[in-house]
C-alpha cells in the first residue's frame, strides 16, 4: 500500500519529500537521529538515599549512566549539586557518581538536586551533543534522624 502511494505521487511531491529528508540529515546529522531513535540519554539512577543518623558516619552515592549505550564509560560525566544538604554532609564527584559522606549534625529532611551533563570524546575532540539530550536532573532527599 505504501509502495502504491509512492508510485502514484506526482514527481514534484516526491522531490519535496526527498529534499525534506535530505535537509533533516544535513542539519541534524545521522548520529543525532540515531541517538534519539534509540533513546541514548544521560540517566541518574532513581533510588532512595540512605537515612542518616545525627553524629554517625554517613555514606551513599548517586550513580549515573548513558541509557542504551554499551560504551557509556567513554563519556565525560560532569555533575552539579544544588539545594539543601544536611549540615555535616559533603559531596565529591567520582567517574560516574556523586558520593555523599560525613556526619549529619541536625535532624530533618533535606532536598537537593543533582544535574548531570555528558560529553563524548572522539577523533576530532569533544562532542558537546553526544546523546539525544546532553543533560538530566533528578531530585533527591536525605532524611536525618536521631
């Protein structure tokens, strides 16, 4: 049925479709279309963080990956943390994670956001848009009790 549709189209319409498809590939590139079709995106794992206890050692981490990408270790992961962390808790960036550590000083519920930016490196240097979306954010909560 689709083939019959194409065969019965006027040459002007076929030319228009071909030009639109070609311009899409020219301006977006095959890689970007491939990345979006296969949902290759940065991802922060969604899981609850450990409960903290006032004055006791705390450790947890927020981990990241590139979904549907077997070579996700080949990407550069850059994190930004903003919002309220419990007093006494610090963070450090590792290869593909944000480590949260310290000794909470005050009880309460603390909400913060982690933002992830990714870049890939290829023969020509850094690629600022290696995935369908080059960043993602997720909110997290740490509850501190006595």
